[in-house]
C-alpha cells in the first residue's frame, strides 16, 4: 500500500474512532443523568412530604388537576424556604442564576408566553435557583417576576452536558388531590422545550 494511502486510512480510522468515543460518552452521560434524576425524584418526594408535615398539611403552594380542589399559590415563598431546608443546599441564587453560576446555559428554552417562567430571560436572570451538594440544581418558576409558582425545574447533573429538557432537565409540578395528598405531576417537561428523544413522563424514568 502506498504510504500516503496508508496515512489517509489511519486518519479516517482515527476520526471514526473519535466520533464513536464522543457518541458513546454522550450516551453514557445521558443515561447517568436519568439515573441521577430517579434518585433525586425520591429525595424531592421525601422533602415534599416533610415540608407538608412541617406546614401542618396546608402549604399554600400547589396546583390542582381535580375540579373539586382549588389551586393555591398564596404561600409559595414560605413553602420553598421550608422545602429548601429539607434539602442539602450548597448555594443559592436569588437572581442572575446563570451569571452567578447556579445553572448552565441550556440548549433550548421555552418560547410559549404562558410558560414564560422558564423562558431564557427568566431562568437566567430572574428565577431563584438552589444548587445541592451533589451539584444538581432546582430553578423556581416565576411568572411574573418574583411571583413564585408550585413548579420547579430539576437539573439532575448540574452544569454537565447535555443540558437539555428530558435528558438532564425536568420540571416538577406540585399538585394536591381531593384527599389532601400532595405529589408531583407525572408529566416531567411541563413548560420546558420538547426535545426529540427526551423523557417526558415519570413512567419512562422508572420503567
């Protein structure tokens, strides 16, 4: 084989190997992010139950999918303060979460006006964020600014890639049923971009 052809083949092989390595690394990170979210979901559920208990069963911060239960957002600020104490928080950003290093820049942001609380401007500049000891983070849904809702985004691996909805970024909506029980809605990308191939429902995390 001519030396130049051999070098070309070696170059092609190295390029293919590089792309394969990157591809499988990305897939491994994505899978790890979902596994991390599964653990976080359990931790956030426990934190929710503890907060409800500490607030005597009436948090004043929940949405309802039951026509017999009225949504309530009148006490969300106090709820999240209590909720945060039940988590291992390492850092808090009252605003400017991107600039202050609490969250990364995400691949895409929601553009629907009814979901403006998770728009690029709100997430990066106005929404409050908490960073946990494991570097995961939560970002509170504000709409309008400084009006906190019973919705927050969970980044299961913090600043690590892929920083995409349904891969390492999920939203948790706090709901209350007619029996007074609190939980998170099973739809995990509410007011987040619908990324192709991303997980959208809780059942897909635990299948």
